[in-house]
C-alpha cells in the first residue's frame, strides 16, 4: 500500500470537469486502484449480499448525481477514464459509506463553528477507516466562467470531502447513522455542488433540495452566517444557526441531535466515540477564540482513546477508524489550514497553509 504523501492536485485552468477528472486519475492511477480495492472489500465484508447489486446501485447513484450535480458527475466520469477503472469502481470509492444498508462502526468526524467579534472559525476533523490516511490529498480547483475557485480536502479518486471557495463559502460534513436509506446522489459531489454557491442561502438551497442517499450532518459557513443541518432522504433538521454578526459557537459529532432525524437513528451503529467527543467539545469550544486554538482543539488527545483526534479501536470493530486529517478556516482573515495525520503520534504528519485574497478571489499557498 503506497503513501501518496498528501499531494496537491492542481487542476488546469480552461479545462472541463471531465478533463480535470482524467488529469486527477492519471496522476494517481495506482493509488486510486488500491483505494477502490480497499473500499470494495470493506463494503462486502460488512454486507456480502451487495456483491450482486453493486452495478445497479452505482448506476442509479451516478444517474441521480448527473441530474443534480452535473459538473462533479462529469469529473467522476473523467476519473474512471483516466484510471482505467469502471464507473462503478469510482462510485464505490466516492460513496461507499452511503450504499444501501451499509453502516461502518466508529467512523465519523467532528465539525465546529465559532463566531466572535474578530473571527469566524470553521473546521472539522476527518475520521475514516485507517487505510484512507495514505490517500488523502488536496485539490486546487481554478475558477471558471460559472464558478469560483475552491480548495478541496479529499482522497485520491474522490471529488471532495470538505472545502472552501473564494467567496468564503465553506462546507464540512460528518456522518450520522440513520435508517431509510434511498438511492440518491453521491455525497462528495454534493460537497462540490455546494461550493458552486456564493452565499449561505444558495448553499442551504443546494443541500435541502438534494436527493441524498443517507444521513449526514452538513456545516455550511460564510462571513454572513453559518448553519448545521442534519439531512436524510426523508427528514431535514436545522441543528444550529449563526446570524450575520451573531457571536456564539456550535459543533457536531456523529449522533443525531435533530428532533425528526433522531427518530431515524440506527442506534446499533452509532460511533463508539461520538458522545465522548461531543462532551469534550461542549467543555472546550467556548474557550476557543483563534485559529491556533481551534487547531489545537481538533488535534487534542484529551480523553484518549475517545479523543477529538482519535486513534480509537474498540477491539470489536471490523473497520477501525482514526483521525486521518482535517481542515480549518478563519473566514474573516482568510487563513486556511489543512493537515494529514496527527502531529503528536504520526511521523508522516503534513500540513498546508493558504491565504484567501477575497478581493482578488484567489488562494495563495503559504506553507507546506
């Protein structure tokens, strides 16, 4: 299993999404093939009965994505072509946690929003199956005639896990385990579709109108406000909202908080660490006021093994999870930071710092 070393994939200006997908895959073909094999095995280990259903499920998810998120769908097609793999393979890589009846124990993330008199801080950890860390990457997406430039945290072969655009619109995602999944779009494409927005209203509309496959909590954050939404195919709950200029904080881990969505929660598969992480955030986030303090909080090992920066294995899980990376931004100052691994326990830890120039609508890489 190779280590991609947290690469930056720089899409070429003037190219189409399909061409970007080809470029992405040609640069990381071997790693993408490895990750497809890993994720297919995880899916079938959890539910062997899916073996004969992968093609129709993947086809239905792709068709839903093509209708609602056409640009990202074309990028996924390009990744399939550039990697020499099937479209089903790339859909599995992007959307494997959302396939019907699939729930992966202990996997999840922590999202945080903080607004005070001088900062708007947004960010999250990204917790996945431990194998994913070696495939984490950043994608620099240039501006087009229709859309702003964006920075995307992802894994190779995937169109996006979280991100921010040059309109200072940020989206973060964490998983919730809910029942009543339905065939819908590929959720990383929804991340990218949300970043085609220019304000909080457009981001909200994109999420609320999306034909999703299963449950997630979405953090959408802008300089004019932020919201946490729990969204499933049948129910949508606003968990918290910050208005323009309103001071306060909010956070989410991996258990349902919404009145309606909580009724759909699959208790059997709720993350073993979610309540412990929630309690740590409840105590600590109110004392977090700066980028550095937010980064320290999201990389904290307080309460280990059930810490925010998690290396937890309960010994029973078939799918051990760890904090593979994260990202934070200050939407007032334009500071942005992404990282791979853990600075305390991971010798291969790596991070990137960017600066958003909101006037010129551009990102500058400051440190790597």
